[in-house]
């Protein structure tokens, strides 16, 4: 997947279209990502010793195809291309400004 943890992404479709957020977790086997403050659902939780129960709001994973990476330099959504450095290491490169995305 071209999306990694701590990347900033923008949602392309659905009820949260246009929202930006940071990727909290990547589920590569299911091709899903967990984005902060996006796709917030209510969940009924039982009380535990460390936390109280009740109705809690939490983020749910969304498909990775519904988000697009935001370039940190030009601050626009981009579909990154994979490029090899002289050392042989693969990196993501912005197609708009040709900046390496770490």
C-alpha cells in the first residue's frame, strides 16, 4: 500500500467527503485504514476495570481506495509514484511537485 501510518490523507467519497486526517493504523490485509476524526461511529461498550462502560464514539476503518495522500510540501492530494533512489531504496514521490514524501 502507498499509504502509511502518520500520513495526512483526504477522504474522496462517502459521508466524510473532503475531510482531512492523520492515518492512525493501516490494515494492509483488508486494504483498510483508520483515520483520525473520520468515520466516527457509536459503540456500546461493557464496563471494564480500567474504563467505564456506556455509549462511546470511536473511529472505524474505511477502505484505502476512498482516501488519497496529501503531499506535505504542496498541500494537495496526489497519487504518489514509487521511485528508486541511487542507493536502491524505494520512495514515494509527489506527481505535482516532484518532492520525496517520507
